[in-house]
């Protein structure tokens, strides 16, 4: 490099190695690029709905059912449900959505839109397209920056049922985490019921970090509760507590049974897991659900 070239480089705020001499903290501020909202209306057209029904019933549902052993309880509680509802469930695995869609009565399942994290499922066009087509997913902003306007109220007004996870993200350790108020606020504003659901065993079957369920067809329990209707004047915070209590009661049915869980209603604490190191919490969350055909087997994580 000649002397003239070196002078030109230094004059452009570069040192002799070509590195910037301007500290990053002193660089000119630039406004972040506005995120473009991915359109999802096409996923609710008749051709997309027919394609989705074929994918879910002919491919995805049977595939999931062949890898795990789900048991569905309380789906008959939705037989008389008429009109849009918000299905709320705990969230610990990517199995949760296909399991729930397969467990719902067909007349409800074929008219469900799924709220999906905008920063994960809609960060790439290909993933957004697949999510919208397979699950009728729409973006939900969970980071608090509100750069994406929620279309959930519009979907409810159009008669769509919604599947939402009030925890806003998958549990990192398999245990339930606090519910955010957005789902409860949506139900209160729209005046629509919330259907509580507890899913147990999905984390043990396919926790974070796995792209395929563990071998052996692990048992999963999916329990539906009766719809909860927001009362007149009820705040979103109070309704959120009711939703959490309902999911907690359904969760406890695995150990206490329906009668024992019903008698303990209002006194049960949310299943937040044991205190201690993260490895121990995750280890406890992988404990297999009791099954008559698995008595005497040694539990191994």
C-alpha cells in the first residue's frame, strides 16, 4: 500500500490496519427498521382451509399420534360450546399445538386460529408461510414493543376460535410460569369464554432443544375444562387468576383424580416445580406420567 493510499484510509477515519477509529458508542444513531407484518388473511381462504384440513388430518395428526401416546379427557365439555372461544393452555413443547388441534371436536378444530410468537414463527418468510398454512397461525407480539398490531379481536369478531398460550413462551423447564394479562384482557374486552386446558407429559416427550419426540411413545395427558365466562365488571387480572386456577385444577387431576381435584379447587398452588437447581427442575419435569402398563419400570430421564 502506497503512502497516498494510507493517507486516504486514515482520512476516512480508518487506522493503518483498516479498522474504524470511531468507537461504536459514538456511531451515528439510526432508527431500527420497521418490521413488516406478514399477511395471514390468505391462510383463512377456502383453498388454504381445505389444504390445512388435509395436512392436519391426513399427515400431521397421525404422525404425532404415532410418536406419542396421548389421552384426551373432558373434550365432551365442548359439545355445547357455540360461538367463538379462546382456548388457553400451558405451554412447554412444540407438540402442544398439534396435540390440541387433534384433540378438539372437529367442528371447533376446523375453525381455529393459533397465536404464534412473531419474533420466532414470523421472523423468516418461509417459516411464517408454513406456520400460517399448517396451523392458521397469526403473529402475536410477546416482546412488549407492540410493533405488530394484534388481529386477535378481528378474528374473534369474524367467528374464529383462538388458541393462545398465556405464558407467552414455552416453559424452559416443563413447569408452569405466570400467565400474562393479554389473553384475559382479550376475553374481557370481547366478552368471549375461555376454555382452560392442561397438557402434561409434552415436555418429557419433546422438550426444548429436541426436534423429534423421544422414543417409546411417551404418555401425554390433555384435559379440557368447562368454559369460563368473564363476569360483568371483572378485571383482566381477576379473570387471569381464574384461568390459572382452572388450568392448575386440571393439572392436578393426574394425581388427585377429578373428584379430589374438584374438592381442592381454590386451594391448589400452580405447578411451578420444585425449588433448586435448573437441572433438578428439568429432571423432575421429565418424570413419566403414571400408566397401568408401565408399572414396575424404572424412571430414567
